[in-house]
C-alpha cells in the first residue's frame, strides 16, 4: 500500500480483542469483596455473563465501580472491584449499597465487561429494585425509552434484601443496555 506521494506504508491491521483471559493471571488482581461478606449493611450482587445464544461466557472479566453510601467516589480506590467469571459464566461481588450520586442519579453500580470477541469493554449499570421512585427520576434510566430495555438495568431481588441478581446478556433476546463511554 502506498500514499499519494508514493511512499510505502503498512496496511492497517485489525484490532485485537480484549480476551480470552486466563484465570491464573487474575488470582492476584481480583477483588470481588469490597467489604467482608456478612458486614453490616452489605449487599451481595451475583449474576452470569451470557452470550447471544444464552450460553455462559466462562472467561469474562466483570469490573464494578461505585460510589460509597454517601454517594461519593472515594479517592483511595475503595469503590472498585473485579471478578473473573467462573465456568458457568457466574460472577459475584459483596459491597455496600451506594448512595444517590449528586442527589440526581439513583443509587447504582457501574459495570464494565471485558470478554473474548469484544473489541472494547462494554459499560452498563445496575440499579436497585427497591428504589422505584429514585429509579423513575434517574436521568440515565429515563434516557432509555423502551421500558423492556430499561428493565435490563434493574437487578432482581434475591431471597432477602441483602442479595440481588443481575445477569448480563451480551446480545440477543434480553440484551442488556450498554452505554457509550
């Protein structure tokens, strides 16, 4: 390939994908527990990462970013967690419920998904099902016009208030809403 002035240049190459990941490399950098399990006020978030056919993605990385209980993002990196999915595509985090951010955004968790075949990370949010009024007023949730799509951003209640489930569907039926970043 050459340029208009005849100088040779290399042809562009395709982008690398962000996966696959190797579990042994994440032993030291995983941090699924932002607080110890069973801590007062802790919440357990778990789910699965599923591909377009509904099959588990066993080698994805799920990162969690969140505000603290007062709605602030600590400078010490406290609000960050990372979990490699298991063979069933499962992930889990133990954390505290975040407060409303800037008194405008409903309490939520930000998730980034890295997986084989993705050229860039995917970014989504997890909203809490028991914050209906705050969720209805949240500007990000309101920007998702289709109620069925908006529902993909709200976790399902578990057996008690300290357990929530949030599955990430990378594509296909029930695809999770992802945001440009």
